[in-house]
């Protein structure tokens, strides 16, 4: 962690010296490709700053997944896999936060935590010094550096060796059960729907800001408690749903802010530099 802090200090100094904007990372400063978040022990991987093409290429696809639009994102770190029961249990033990009703066969320490709401995920993220990913961050990360491909692994149609979907495995499998994508991220397709920061807005793509978009803006857990009627974006599909309902990297879905199920979980992100 000391190394990471020293790198960030060097970055800030370089920005001041060269007059860079806060979003610009000096190319001569090499960021750690992986870090371990001190609070929850989560391994996180660097998703580099830059542009990508967001959205569905299919003309007949849902209008809320179109149009394709260019998005620029700052560097950020993302958990390499969904938050596990073991990680969430540490959060509960340290804070006294209510435990989810998770029971066998979903309670193995290395299975992703389920039966959590968007609010629960926000509280965990706050405790861990992180946040939920924006929808744009999630999609860029899921693409794994590939452009124009429908799945985290590329063009190949889904099969049981690549992802958990359509109740093939009947329960959630432990994290890292399938190969990682190009960024080293696991379970970006199937396993559990992953909660995002964004409010659900069908027409958001048609008016999305180019840089670091978040529908509805970034909110705190306290603000979330007042958003009783809000819908929030979820991504990635899950172990129960069909391959054509969520596994594609551009597929958008949503759930109420208090929704809980055995197919909904989350992972976190953290910025390289404060915004």
C-alpha cells in the first residue's frame, strides 16, 4: 500500500509540474497494475484511462442499449471478482451491519454474496473506501480491452466452460471459477447481476456526457436512503438467466433500490486520484 501512495504522490507532483488537468496521468508514471485494498483485502486491477465505444451494435436491439457512443473514463481500479461472503462477513463483524439472509447452498465463503440490496452494496463500498462502478466503468472493464466484441472473452458463443447461466450449475459457483477477461477480471458475464451506481434512465445514452458519465450522479449511502422509488442499473447477467439475457457486455438491466435475490451481487471500484 505504501508503494501505491508514493506513486500517487508522484503523480500529483508531476501534474503540478507539467500543468496537466486532474484527469491526466503523466505517461512516465507507471501505475501499479494490481493493488490490494487494505480494508477488505480485495485484489483490484487497474483499468486504464481512455476512450471506448459503449453500447450495442445491433440495430434491432433494445433502444436503451443504443446508440453506440464514445465515452472517456479516468483510470480506476476494480475488484477482480464480485464481493464474496467472506469479505462481506468481515464488513458485518466490524460494523454490526445487518447480515443478509444467505443460507446454504449460497453461503460458502468464496461464493459471491447475494441477498443484498443496492443500499447494502453502497454501505459496504463506503466501509471499504470504495464505491460502486458507474455503468460506463462496468462496461469498459467487462470488455477487457476488446473492441466491438459481444462477450468479455470475445465472439465465441457462451458455454458452461466460460460462464454460469441458465441454471446450468443450479447455484452460484465460487468466484474465479471461469477464465478471466483481458483485464484479469473474473465473472463479468453470468454468476450474479452486478449493481452499478447509475439510476436507470432508458434514454441516457442519447444524452450521455462524454467524460465519466453517471446517470443521476454519484450519491452517498445517506442520499440513497431517501431514494426509495429509484431504480438502479445492474449488469452482467446471472446464473439463473438465459445467455441472451445479460451475458453480452452491452446488456443493460435494472432493479428497485431495495430489491434482493439469490442472483444479485456486486463488486467495487476506486479512483486512482480523487476527483
